[in-house]
């Protein structure tokens, strides 16, 4: 995963976030936060509802790192 982060393979990381097991989904959510690619915010918002709590928290933390320009997004990040 760190190799993908280093070369900013966002699409691969997003794929893993959607289709990986819970460990790789958590790592993928964290990786998207490290890259801070704002186009990944929609998939991270969807991931907040992941059935595995640690994955949800990783997505939320990444959203906090990336930031969200829209007021609704800011409210969701602060409330969860």
C-alpha cells in the first residue's frame, strides 16, 4: 500500500477500499488520507458506514485530514 501512496495510485487504493477485506480497507482509507486527494472524499464518505468500525474510523480520520469545502461534509465529519 505504501508503494501506491508514494506514486499516488489513487484508483488502485480506491478499488481496494471498495473490494478488499477489512484490513486492506482500513489501510486504503488511511492511505487516501495520506495522499489527501480531494476527489476521494465521496468514497470516504460512503466508507463511514462500513460494517467494520475500524474501517469507518479510518475513513473519518482521512476525511478530517483532507478537509471538506462543503458545509454538510464539515458537519458530518464533526458529528460522527
